């Protein structure tokens, strides 16, 4: 049950992120002459959604990102 809840939350988060990006791009290109309350809320939430993605989901924003780097030169043992 916990796994299904995490999958549902992840799906809802991705839908919010994609819709916020869509609304921000439409606003930036001038397609939204009069944005509604939903579009304004999505555009306002976009920095928070991107921060959550960068900090917790992206492999590049994680503190243990050193695991993402290629291995260094092997040590030579006598």
C-alpha cells in the first residue's frame, strides 16, 4: 500500500511539474493573454517544484553525487 501511495504521489508531482512548465512557457511566449488563477498558481509553484526535483530526484543535486562521477585512476601497489 505504501508503494502505491509513493507511485501516486510521484505521478501527481510529475503532472504538476509538467503543467507548470507548460504554463510558464505559454506565458513567456505570450500565448496566455489573461492567465487564470490555475496558471498563475502553477507559475508561482514552478521554482519550488524545480527545487524539489533538483534536490531530491535528480542524481546531480544529491549530496552523494560523487557516486555519479567516473572512477579515478587506480592506485599502483608495489
